[in-house]
C-alpha cells in the first residue's frame, strides 16, 4: 500500500469563535504549514485572509504566503482557486495561478478543479430552513477544459474536487480524453449536515464515492469532510488505501483529540499520522508524495 499523504486544510473561511488557532495572516499561515509538515503533513491547503479574517484574493498576498511557506519547509502547496472571486469569468479565475506559476518562488504545486457545478446553500436543521437559497458554484465543462489546458502549460497539477458521483464521471471523462494526465489526484468531498450538496461524512458516503474510482486507473484519492468531523472515518480511509485531507478549515475539532481540548492544525495532523503508523501504514514525506502524484 502507498504511504499516506496527509493534506492539512488549515483555514478555508473558518472563523475563530470555536477554535482560536485558525491561521489568517501570511505569517500565521506559513508558520502553521511548517508545524503541519513537522507533524507529518506533505500538502497544505490554504485560503488567503485579510486581517479581520475575511476572504482575500490579491495575487501579491498569495505570492507572499507561498514564498513564506517555501522559505520554511518543503511542504507541497495547494492554494484555493477562488470560487466566487470573478463572477464566473473563466480567464480571470485561473489567471492568478498562472501568474504565480511563472516564478519558482511563488509557484504552487496544485490548483483545484471542481469537476462540475453544485448548489452550496447552507441548511439549518434546527429551524429546518436554508440559510441561503441561490448559492451556486458554477464550473461548466468549457471552463474546466480551459483550466486544465492552462495548467498543462505550467508545472501546477490539477487537484480534482469531487462533490458527488456525477463529478467523478466528469473527472474520468477528462482523464480518458487526455485533459487530465495520470497519475491523477482527486479529493472525495463529504460534508456535514449544514451543507447537503455533497455525500455525507459517513461510511456510506465514502463508499458511494470510492465505488466509482476505477482501480485500473492511476488515481490517488484523498477524503475530506467540510463542516463535519473526519476523525471517525480515518481508520477506514487508511485501511482502504486512501489519503486524508483534514484541518481546522473544515471543523474545529474541539475535545476530539486525546489530551488536547483546543487543537492546532499540527495537533490534528499528528493525531492522523500516529493513527496511520499504529495501523502499519507509514506517512509520506513531501518528496514521496510528489513522486506518487507525478510532480517530479
């Protein structure tokens, strides 16, 4: 079995009301990435944030963060693409990644491609009402083909985000057509109760994803649970040969890690790595992950 790739999803758009260790500033993001690398992570996923924690999309800010991360460790870098940054302007959405890719000091290793469009309205089960009703993440086939074509001119590899089986089938079509090269890397997205757009973060939700990943293809999958606790699924993911994407960007993990009531991202990574080793599966270094995923 391949060594386990742990991706630290360190902040997304999470606030600090539940866990104060969510990093916002460039310094905090770079420091967190370093600590996660030391704990066993080989990939870091981050969103740039303003001083008040609000989303920030300036290319110079992303360049600053990536330079800081690279100066401190060899962890592989996966920034966001910016889902709602440019009102559906395809060229504008990919342009920041292309600009970052020109300079080795700012070039990321991955860029996410969400392989379809999805309603991402939040649901409140307590009141049985939706908090929003028009939030749509639009990724047309034309848009995704353009992203894939542009990324192929750089060293940045696509990171396919799969919200459901329809996304997986689109992903496989891209592989068959040559738009995405193997070895391919895909994230199996699961979500908590407040975001019903994806598979649930349960054994059944994961099985529904993996049933459609063909074993004959050179595809490496990682699992995440946005808005939900991924810890109960870790043994299943590890034993089935998957990889793990986890962090405070998805869940606060309060009182879930032994002996740590308010964990840092590094604490969560360390817990994951320790569990994997106890199950007989070693954890990949960034260089080993790069080889496995075709980056070198």
